[in-house]
C-alpha cells in the first residue's frame, strides 16, 4: 500500500510538472499559473450565493436520496458530481449553476462563436486531482470576473451561452485523454494550416469521331517498354517504401509517452444534441480549444453523467469502447437514468412504430398526469444574469494577448486596437519540431486605414504577399513582391470593378510588364511590354524611352465585325519599326489572316516625301477570292496604328508611374499605420466624444437658463420689508404691486436698450451711405467692396434688432400677465390676495 501511495504521489508530481511545461511552452496567459481562489472577495455577492431557498433545499434532499440509491445499485461506479460548494462555501445543485443567457453580440449567436469566446476569454487551470471531479464549482459570473477556471467552469459558462441562444446543450462529466485534459495541442496541426479537401475532377471522355485519322504505328519494342515500365515501378516502390519508413520514424518520434492514468483522467465538455437550431447530428465541444468532435471520437473515453438547467442524467451504458457505442437517447431510462420525472426531457425512442400505436391516447394522457403529479421542477438558477461589456468582449484574453503552440507552428492573438499597427493574429510556421527555423509568417490585421487584411512572408523565398479589402485608394487587392524598390519583380492584383480601365492584374520586373484586363469595351484582355537594355540619363517609364522594345496586345472576339477584320493580336515591334496584326479565325478555316506594316521615314535623304509602296505592307488574306485593299486604305491604317502606338507608349508610361505611386503610398501607409474607428465606437471615437460633450454642455446651459426662469421674484421685496411672520392683506397687495411694477420697468428698459441700439445702427448706416455718395467717384475697387460688405452686415444687424424689438413688444404683455398669475398662485400671497378679493 505504501509503495502504491508513493507511485500515486510521484504521478501527481509528474502531472504538475508536465502541465507547467505545457503552459510555459504555450505561454497561454501573461499571468501566474496558480491562483488563490480563497482570497477572492465574496462580500458583495447577492444573498442567493450565500443561502439556499426552500426549493433549493428540497432539490438537495432529492439529490442526496438519488445518490444513495445510485451508490447502492452501482457500488463499483464513482460518486456522482451533484452538489459541489460554490464560491461562498454553500452547496448548490449543478443544474442550478447553469444560467441560460443571450448576450447582445451577433458573434455569440452560433456555437462556434460562443466556443471561441469562452476559449479565448478564460485561462485554463488543471483540476487539483486529475482523477477526481473538483470539490467546488463557482458561478459563471465569478469565473468571468477573474477570467480563469478548470474544465467544469469552462463547460458551465459555455453551456449557459449555448442554451441561451437556443441549442440543446448539456454539460458532460466523463473521462478523456491526457492531451485533451491538459490542453496540449503541440501534436495537433494548426486549424489555419489545414488544407480544404480538393474536389475530385471528373475525367471527361473524349468523343471518338467515326471518320478519324488513324495514329501512326508504334514501332518501338514492346519488350523494352515492359522492362522500362518494370524498372520505373521498382523505383517508385522503393521511393514509396522509403517515404513510409520516414513517416513511421517521425510518427514514432512524435508519439507521446504512455499515460499511466489513461482512462482515469476526469474531464468536462459540452454535448449538443441534434434537433434544435437545425443541428443535423449530435457532437461534442471541447471548451478548452473550441473544437468540435464527433460523439465517437477517440479522445473521449467515457461518460459518467450529464446535465443542463432542467434535469440531471446518469449514463447506464458501458464505456469499454469509449463513447463510440453510446446512444444519446435521454428519454430511455435503460440507457440514461434521470433524476426528475416531471422535467422537460427528450421523448423515449421506441424501436418501431407498431409498439407506439399499441398505446391508446387515454393511457398516454394518464401517464402524463401521473408524471406531472410525481415529478418536481428544477429550482431557478441562483446565479446572477451573465453580463459582458463591449470592452470586455473585444479584449477577450486577459491583457489582450494569447499564444498557442501547435505542431511546428505558433499562433498569437491580440485584442483589436491593442497594437498600433492593427495586428490581431500572427501565425509562425517552423520547419522543425523544436520551432527554431522559421519557414513562413502570416499576419492578420483589422481596422487599418489602408485596408490591409493579411500579410504573408515566406522566409525561404523572401516573397511577401499582402491582401487588401475593397476600397483601397487605387483599387489594390493583392501585392506580391520581394523588395519595395522599383524595377524589381512584383505582382499586383486589383478590384477591376472599381477601375475605369478594367485592370485586374499587373506582373512586372526589370525587363517586362504584363497586364490583364476584364470587361473592357474594346475587348482588350492582355498587354505585354518588353524593355531593352537600360540607357543612361533616361527614366524607366518615359513614353519616348528607347528601352521600349515591343508591346503586344490581345483582344477577345467582337461579333459586330467580320472575323477577318477583327484583330486578335497586334504587336508593335518598336525597335524594329514594324507592326504585326493577326485576325480572328474565320469559320471553317484553320489559318488566320495576317498583316505586317514596315514603318519608314516620312522623307528620304533628298527631302522628298515618301509615298506608300506595296513592300511596306505584307498581307496574308484567308480566302483569296476577295481583292486586297488599295494602298490608300493601307496607308490610312498604318497612320492610325502609328497614332495608337504613341498612345500605347503613353499608357505604358502611366502604368509605370502608377506602380511608383502605389509603392510610395504603401511606404507612407506602413510608416503611419493609422487605424480607423467606427462612429458607433463611443470609447475610441474622439470626434463623437467631443460632440457628446458639446451636447451635454448645451443641455447644462439650458438647465441653468430654466433655473433662472424659475427664480424667486418675491425674495428681494420680502427682504426689504423685513422679517414679517404674518402679512396683512395690505402688505401682500403692496408686495405684489411692487414686484409687478419692477418687472414692468425691466421690460421697458429692455425695450429701450434694443431701440437705442437699433437707432444707433441706423444712423451709422445712413452716415456711411452719405459718405459713399460724396466719395463715389474717387473710390477704388477695394473701397467699394469694403463698403458693400459693411452695408450688408449693418443691414443684417438692423434687421435682427428690429425683429428682437417687435418680438419683445409682442411677448412683454404675456410675460407680465404670466408673472401676475404666478404671484397670485404663490402660497406666500395667495391667501391674503383671496381675502382682499
């Protein structure tokens, strides 16, 4: 026995060391591994956390009775996980700890979004004893507050969110492999690297024509062909065998060590049954990694029980083959023993329809009534509603960062706006298992002003690929390059819908440039430019640059033209002074019409003008029955082509200039790395914050103005009369008259002030008009403009004063009457004024 205990102690120590190694290697959080849960503050928690209601006490009695019967009937099974202690040290039934919640975030409406949030938001802690369930189970609100927990805490929070959005979800208590219990993903391939399965291409059989030319007879030796094929097959078999041996060696080296606690490690995860939310098939979710698994997956080795917010079920099926043979028919008591009869549980799946028809409708009604009488309802959850603020939802991980190690890969995650360049994810791919030599780095960005979404850097080829969202300044979609310097190899892809020229792709290097177009009215889809050797003192993309050696363009078919007049390809051989035209194929022809123009100088050595000669145009016309075009038409065609050549040179120059402009803009964008903020983001939107502050100041000023209107008009006059405990009716009448008289004089004074200002402005305007009439002839243009400006401003001020004066005359009597009514209703004067009346 002592040796056995020593072995168990050693195994526990090894487990702790292994977990520390995994956590330190993964660097899951920038916080300490161990956390003292006994130091948390529970004084502010509500009463439901500290005491049990009468219904909860009844539920605990039912659970204790169920546990005694289960222990008596199944003495070889482990003790059930029914009523652990919560954070306040109070026993709570596990089903009442589930708190179904629907949060106001669209991302949390699907199971994968909920699972990713829980996996990112919480820090994983191992169970104190890997082969026993925990003695405590805290509420989801406390787990969210401290952002850490074990597999049971993860599962309870995830199950609460999934039930809240309509899934048929259950917390599962069972057994799993060491890698799953310890969240060890170092032997798993990163999900971002998994390639999607390629659809198998169906081979199309070629139709053999009835009258076809027979292939030439094969005169090679069949024996020699057989020997060569046999030798090639032997080489392929040797290569395949060598490859399999290498794969076996690698798998053997990467194979984990045997687990002494295999099949005994306790784990908790989530089960989603089919039916609700259009789930076609039941599946498991590991809350640590947010991955979904089939219910027959080999990582899950057995199930003891499962529960939701309504009921608790115990597995009565054999788990010798793991979970592969389990049937999740929770309404069948032979497979799943449930605790509450009256709870809402799935119906029993009968083996066939004949047995279902044997039960009469009356018997079914009686059975339902008996179950309702015998059954008990689950108490409501004692947990407070789960609330997650927008800032917490965006930040996700504690301190906003998370690092996960996969097989030959490392994935880093950051919260939005945490990095100044908008970086939210970075995947580093390594060549070796020890993660020392980097092969590739992928970066994902959000909220960038330059709309950069992803950057992929291949460390072997030193090729960088950048992907952009729609809306870039120049319609940039992707940029592949080795260096940001001009005249280097690069590929640019564009959103052709946003460009006038329909450019879709541009590939260039120091010697050539290729452009691809889509949806052009001139049917152009391809342009290829060749450059010669670079000369001194000449810019690269100057339209008159002698480096331009050749420009080739290709066109789609224009059905409005005859095929022998519709150009499919034209080549401007600038260095050779030639133009080659190739036309589309005509129907029932296997050759296309061609035409070649040879350019010459306009004048000869003696200065005489050169006329078009037949040797300047070489033509091949399909269907020689038609006469060739006359020289005058060919001459006009050549002149038109020469003009288009000049235009093409300018377009090539514009393309080169655009490349330089894009490189300059990208350099400035990378240097600035500005981030955009949504107008709905009240935390980060400075402009919106200033507007809110201005509105708040305006509302405060409005309140102050309202308070001024509600001033006590009687206070100054009561002070003048002295401290009088009781007024006579004559004193009350005098107080009222004094107040109204003072208010009337104030109204008159205000009207007089406005009238004085009005008359002053009018007089100044008249003086200015008289001065203008006297000095009109000697005034400059600037003086006239100043006079016109002054007059317009003065007339505007006069009009405003006139409106204020008229409005004051209209409202003054109303204000006087309103004050008189207010004084009559004042409790300090009302009783005396009534006596006087």
